[in-house]
C-alpha cells in the first residue's frame, strides 16, 4: 500500500505473443545500422521485419481523448473494495485537516496584501529644495506643513515656501524653501533695511528691481549672501548737468558726491570756487549744478558805536523839563569785511571781525515831575500868543540864524537859565517857555522884546 495521501491507481494490460525484433530492423548492439536511404518504410500501425517477410500483428492502440469511452474497470474482490474505501476516507480527512491549517494563513496573507497596497498608496516621492539644495525623499505627509515639520525645516516671517504652507501634497510634487536674508541697503544715498530670498548680490538686485546697468556696487555682484545678511551700497547711473564758465556739460555718472561729478565733467575747482549745492551732497538724477568762480578781498572800516541814554525823574523840575547832566558820545569800532565777487558779480560785504577802538559815553538826563504853574500874577492877562507869533512864528523850537536865541519868545540861554530853566529854551515845552516869559515880564516889562513887545497889549 502506498503512503501517499492521494490514491494510487494501477492499470494492467495483457499483451499477445511477441517476437524479438531482429537486428535487421534496427540493428543489434555492436552491429552497424541499416542504410537509412535503403531502409523500408513501415506502414502506420504495422511493424514488420523486412528480411523475413513476416508482419508482427501489433495494432496501434492510440486514440485521442475525445474518442475514448470510459471502459468499466475489472471488478475487484470485496476485501479490495473495502480497503479502497478506507483509503479514500483517510485521504479526505487529511485534505480537510490541511485546509483548516491553511485557511488562517491565507487570511493573514490576504490582509497583509491589502495593507501593503494601502501602505504603498500613501507613500509619496517629493523633491524638497531648501535654500537651493535639492533632494528627493519619500514621505507620508499630507501637506506642506507636515512635510517641513517632518524634515525639521523651520521657516520665519521673511522666508518663502512654494507651494504655500497648508497646500496638499501628491507624489511627484516639488517643494521649495527660500530663506530670507537681511540686506542693509544704501541706494542712491538713502539707507534702509530690506529682506531678500536671493542668495547672491546680483540676484538680490534683480529681485529688488534695482537698475544695475552702469551702477556702482560696493561688493562683487557674484558674492553670496549668508543667512546673517549683508551691508550693500549701490549708486545707480544718473544724468547730471554741470554749468561752468558759461558752458553746460551733461554726463552719466554714478558718483557719490557732487564734487566727484564735477571732476568727471572735466571741471576744476580752485581757490574759493564752489558749487551751487554743497560739494559733498548726493547728485540726483536730472540735477543741474552750477560752478561758482569766487574771488575775495578784505576791507577794514571804522564805524560809530551809538551811545545809550539814562533818564531819571527829578521832582524839582517842572513836568516837561529835561536836564542833561552828561552828554552822550558815540564810540568807535573797527570792522573787517570780506568783499566777494561770484562769477564776476560783487556780493554784499560779509563781516569777518570787529574791534572796539573807543567805548561810547552814556548820556544822563533828569526829567522833571513837578506840576507846571499855569499863571503869574500881573502877567496872565497879556497877549502871549501874539508875542510868540511875532517873535518865532509860534514855533516852540525856533532858533534865530545866529543860534543865540531860541524858543517861542527867543530867549538867550543865559537869560533862560537865570529864570530857572534848564538846558536850552527851544528844548523846553511851550507851556514852560510861556511861564518863563511871564516871569521875565514881571521883572523887566516888555523891554526884552523891543520889536514885538507892543503885541502884548494889542
């Protein structure tokens, strides 16, 4: 009995009388075969021996499967049939046991196969470029934020991420991170701080829209910009017109100062020459700068220093009366001036230095505060207005051509002061002059006015 789990079927077939093949047909061992060109062809289904002339009675039993009919097997004894049934039962049990053992394993394999399919579907191939350095990686991140966090890439307010943070990812996507760099840029004299994601000076200029053609750049344009940033001075090319010696010169320049631009125009400044704008200022595009040719000389002049006046009140003097106790005197100073001509035109003198030669003397004046009397007994009824009109034309400050007499009533200075007046009569108020005239009349009558005294009674 076979130990196989499958049943073994044995088929038996009865063969008729046979006769060994002769060496003439196929050749015996050690015998040369017959000539293949002269060998006799044996008909299909019949095998014969040519030299005997006898034909072996072997019939071809081959039949195609579709032509065969199931022939009944020979009946076996009863004991053989029982043994065959037992063998089939044991084989079936073994097959069921094997299936029970294989079923859990098959389920696990099927689960793992499905999980692997999902695992592979979630994996994404992403090209991540950080600050110009690309690399390809596999990730299960759903969006850009998860990818950057997974790779430990931190971004700040001045950094640029494309696609934007939060965008969904698909396999084959490209993500770029460009770090911001501070740039302390002085552009055409104006300092400011800007941020750029460019990694070179040339890239930063292009990103900021700075016209670099013909510009002055304080460092190499190919210089790399680190994360710490860079200080950069850029002066773009500008058009400046220089007016000098009656001629205009327009140049293209990236000069840092007006003085440099003037030199580039071929104009030389000498002596006190200067420009219409400060030579150290920044030249602007379209600006016109005029060169000023200057010649200068010095001149010394003596000038008076005005004196000041001190006034004090005096209760012994009538109101309106002023007495000069000390006459003032001006001082003298020596002043040095600069006289300039600009492009042939003389300018206003400019004071350079002042030296005092003599100090001024202060004038001191006493001012009366005593009330002025209005009448003098024995003289109030006279025509004082007529006398004044005759003597001075009614003018309190009148002075005769000789300078001896003055005032309304033409007092001489000695008579005036003898009557209590101060200073000169023509400097006193009209009321005081009339009062002094009345007192003089009481003393001497109308004799002090020989030509006009008769008017007092007229």
